[in-house]
């Protein structure tokens, strides 16, 4: 089963954080999925640090095109706000929607996704 890996996990991985072994496993097993939004979050800092090889490698990871359902995104935001979850930005709602649409568990270190997963059918890895 493939897993959508959020930018928070990649940032920790690049910093060699202790939780990196789970991502190593996913990479070794070729189970990682990215999308263009996550790449757009990651690549500017890598570009500034002259990490061109790493950018090329990230771009080789399987990507499924984004298909944003704006009405569904708005409904997800309303559900969040009604349940006191008001710190989830549009990019993270898009990532959650993408994971749901593509039946992908989301691997993230951002705690607000845990709150979101209690309100919408988001599966966390």
C-alpha cells in the first residue's frame, strides 16, 4: 500500500530526525507518493541550498495529479470550524482531500491532521 508523505516528514528526514526510519522503509519498499503541492513546499528551500540532485530524486517519486474539489474543500473547512479546528490552512486541506480521494494513508508529523482525521475520513500512517 502506497503512502502520501507530507512535507513535515520530509523536513524531519532531511534533518536526520530520530523518526526517519519509517520513511526509510517506505522509500526502500517504493511505497512513497507525492503530489505537486508537497513538492512546491519542499523544493524552494532545497533549491536555495543547491540540492539539485535531491530535487531530481524527489521529482522521480510517483505522483498522482491533483484534482481539487473546491466545494468539498469548503465543506471540509466548515466541518473543521464547527468542531473548533481553526488552524488548518487550505494547502493542508488540499493534502487531506488528495489522500482521501486517492485512498492513501497520510504520513505526517503535523498534529492538526490528527484532529482533522477525527472529522473526515482521513487515514493516517
